[in-house]
C-alpha cells in the first residue's frame, strides 16, 4: 500500500518533473504526430477552442484513448480522471451511482439533484439511475472540473461531463464491425455505418449488443452481469453552406442481475443466542434453526462470509425457509431514449446562432436487498420525462477583439418514483429499553410474516429557466479577460403519497396520506477569468466562479396519523439551495518542440449550505420506520472548504514512444462536523488519485504493432460520515493495471487487439457499506451492558470489483 506521505512527495514531484500527464488523456498513435500530441478542440467555452488555450480544468478523451486504456463506461473513465469519482450508493450499490468532482456531488432517486451535470449530445440528463453510459462510437468526452454555473447552469456546482457522439460526414462512406470475446462470458458486437445521402446530407447509424457475465455468485445468479442493446441514428442535412441541421435518436436497453455485493465481515458478537435479539440477523438465525441448521456463528459465519466472489443465497421473502427462491432475484433494468434536433446557422462570417432541442425518457426498475440476507425486497420504479431547449448566439465583435456568447435555456422534467420495501419479520424480539444481558427469547423464534417498511409514490415536476452571457476580451495578443453571468429561475412541485401498511397508519378514515408543496428560487451565477500567454506555448490563468444548485425535497418523511393537508405547503419546505465559489489558477504548457505537454491546476472552493442525506436517529415517534431506529433525511449540513491540485501531462520521448499521466489531490475542511454527522465529507472523495500510461508503436514489417499499458491508483476513502463507530469504514486503496496489444496489418482494413483489464488480478472493492448496530440490534445502536467485552455488532459488504478480464477484439473497417 502506498503511504500518504509517499503520495504527497510524488504529487509535488510531478509539478517539477516534465514526464507526467496532460490536460487531455486523449493521446493515441493516430492522434499524435512526430512532433508530439495533436491539437484537441473542445467546446467548454460554448465555442471551439484549442484545449491548451482554454482557461479551465478540462480532461478531453477521444475514442482512441478510450480503446487504449480499456475504458468501458463512465465509471472506468473516472478511474483515469483524477478528482472525478463515480461510486455506488450506500446500500444500493451500482444501481444508483454517485457522481462527484473535487468532492462535490449529491443527488439520487427521483427527486435528488446531483452537483455534476451530465450531458449527452448537449441534452441534460438529470437522473443518476442508469447513467453509467457505455462509451461507444464517440467523438470525445469532456470532463469540466469545478463549478460551471455560467455557461452550463443547472446543477453543475462540481462540474460537468459532456458526452459527444460522432457526427455524420457527407464526404465519405465508411463504417466498421467490431467483435469482442473475453472470459466471464463477455461477448460484444458493435457496428457503425456512415452513409452520404447526396452532397449535402449524411446518415450515421450504430448498433451494439453487449453481454458481460457476472463475477459474484448469489444462489443461481451471477451478480454483475449485464446485457445492453444500443441503437443510434443521426441525420445531418446542410441545405446551404450557412445552415446545418442534425437530427438524432439514441435508444439503450440495459438489463443487469444487480450489484456484485459480497460480505467481508459479519460480526454478531457476543452472539445471537441468549443475548440482545431481533432484527435481520436474528430473524435469519431463527429460520436456519427451524430448517435444522446450526445457528449463525457469532463471527463470520461461513454461510454468510464465504469467499471473495460468493454471496449468501438465502431467501426469506417467499417463506421462512432460508433456501433460495426467485422472489429474491436481484435486477436493475434501465431503458433510455433521447431524440434531439440541433440547428446551426451562420448569419455572417462573425455571427452565428444555434439551437439544441431534446426529448428524453428514462425507465428504471430494480429489486434490491440492502441486507443481502434474503430478508428484504426493495422494489423501485423511477421514470423521468425531460424536455430541454437551448438557444445560443456567438459573435466576434470589434474586429475579433471580443468573442461573445449569449443564450437562454429551458429545462422541464417530470419524475416519478414508486417504491415498495417488503421485509420478512421474525417474532424473536426484545422490547425497547428492556434488560440487556442473557435475555430469553421473549416472543419465540417463529415467522411473523411479511411487512412493509414503506409503500410510497412520489412525483416531482421541475422547471428551470436560464439566461446567460459570456464575453472574452482579447486585450492584447497575449492577454485575455473572460466574464460571464447567468440568471437562473428554478421551480419545483412535489407530491408524495404513503399508503397504509403494517408500519404506517394514515389519518383516521383514510387509506393513504398525500403531501404536496411547491417552491421557486432565483439565483445569479458568475465567472471572471484572466489568461496570459507568456509564449506561444505557455499560458497561465486565474479564475473565480460561482454556481448554485436548486433546493431539494429529497428524503422527506410522511408522519403517521396526521392529515396530508396538515403536513403540506408551509409545513413541507425544501432544503435551501447550495452554492460553490471556486478560485482557481493553472498553467497550460507545451515545451521541447511540443513533445511535452504539462498542465498543472490549483483550486480552492467554498461550498455553502451543502445538501446531503444524513441518518437521523429516532425511537418510537411518528414517522420512525420499524426497523431499524433511524431514517434518512436530506439536510443542510453547513459549509465546506475544498482545496486541491490537478496535474496532467504527456511526454513524447521519441516518434514511436510516449508517456501520459495525470494526478489529483483533494482535501477539505468541514465547518460543522455535527451537522455532517462526523468529520468525513460523505460521499467522501479519495485524497489522492493518479495514473500513468505508456504507448510504444513498432513497424514489424507487414504491419504496425502498438503496445499500451496503464496503471491507475485511487487512495482510500470514507464510506460513512463518521471516522469511528459501528458504521464507519474506509474503502481501501485501489490499484489497477490495464494492458493492450494491437496489430494492424498493412493494406488490410482490420485490426486485432489482445487486452487485459486488471492485469494483475487484484481483488478489490469499488465501494463498501458497513451497517452497524442499528441494522442488527432491534431499536438502534444501544450500548449493551453484558459481561463479555465486545465491539458493536456490524456487517460489512462490498461491491466487488471485476477480476482479471482477458479478451480479444477484431475490427473490420470499410
């Protein structure tokens, strides 16, 4: 394991040694030249600029870089992008991924809003469910680090991820067919075709079938397995040299067997027999005994903590017999489609207007078991209907002395969540507040039947209007000033219904309770930036910017026995908006005849009124779920200062051998640890992350052979707000090596690639959840006074990372 001190030294050294990563990790043989890395054009300023001239912290990744580094989806992209972190949700794992950039994130479910904006071909995607997009047939992916409130607006307090697919080209007929096979039952087939339709139009279509087998066994299920069907069609029409029309449609159907969770620890000490009883572990214990099996061992029962890739296959949802049943089958299925219309019109040589229009629909259905003991079925249905419209004007004024961007946007979403959580309840129980030691089995050890923890339907309608202006003043050929403003108006209407069930009683004479509320916010975001070119290839910049995220209704609880109208309106207020102010400086350097690209960035961010989900303890009062003795609430957790460093570079050591790398450091200072439930920023970013890659190209006579190897490291990170206690846990550091060999024969339009991801076959967890006494001792984490000294009961299960994958890809180009 690499120590923190060693990493600090390495990070500081990276700022002095010119052999480490550049702002874009998009460097592949096809992009580089004999003189160094190719120019990369980005649109982070809402106009085309050279990445090296753009005063922002950006990572731009092309399809070639994605192929060479073994990046399969956005979660893999995060592995190779310092200070971008995509992890599973607490309990829910990969079904509800959490996006953070520089530690700023949030969001989840049907009402939560994340702080990292995700855009697919210019259309904003608000829901985290199903958002681990597969990176197929892309032009590039841009990761914009830091607040993007001026040009991108909605909920981009941490940054933005912009995903661009390849555009049709009327000048050429081309395409490819690519097939991949690998261990773990992976077999993919991807094809794309670009077809000119006369001189002024072209069509590009793509289709993909992707199958990945699972790597964690749970009963008959292989957790982690996915099957994806993806289709895309884009039509580009250029009726004149001034007008371009793009029509696009994307459809994806992703079906998964669920998150690959396994138990690493199951600590019920001093035991479940004769001590404090009740809750999930004890009810399973009762079922095992009634089935003629031994009781659960006090520590790491071998039927629960089995091995690195096997999860327990119990199921109590069908009956009180612990054997596997289809009622416990995990699934996470997402359908997504998006239709877009993009228009670009040149009014003159210096003025152009553009329009982006989009409709999108997401349908996500899942069944999760947060305890992974077969005692729970958490059925979740989330839908999201989106309309997005943006208008933009670009103008070069005063003989190109000023580049002006003016625009406006409108966003509408109707999201819906139907959640039903069903548990199997045993009769073994200890009354709250009862004696703590050597308790007889007060209520027997039989089945008490199924009960609902919740049965709710929630609808939220969101509207957002934005108007923005940004101008870059080229004061001298070397000095530029950029200033921008955005006015935003957000409105939300929220309605939630809790139906009567075993643990919820509505007001007398009713079978449900419905609450509703609406609210709106107005905000002004801004940005000011100065950049100065010391030479043609050396730029330094400083920027200050601010972005905000609208208030949120997420995590609200409906109280038992009270009429809905008495819990609505002024009694149901959202959490206030949060904002992030960013101060950043950096350099963009090319040297040694452009054979070296070196881009360091330093930042300091002030995060105010942070919105975060927190565990609120409760015991018996109205609205407190049974069990356990807490509920999850969205809270204002105060202010946080975040600071860090990002370094990106490339070094061409010869015409056929080059290195690339990137590194990041993130630190923070919580202003109110009590409001945050502990000293950790949660979800917590890794303190350090870096990656190093090497590429060598050889002409072996008869063809070209390319070798590529990449190493990525992510330091440990907290998975709970607390640093100590029965739920605290730090996810260990992750080290991964990917490698690829590609052969392209001369005069034959094929390529053959042999690849290995996680080459060293490291056993690691990509996320983890430790549930403490609140889940395993009925009534919450109460201090149990017994003769034996013991830790709090806990259970740790992790999202198991994929083991070594070795495969072969054959591509035919035409």
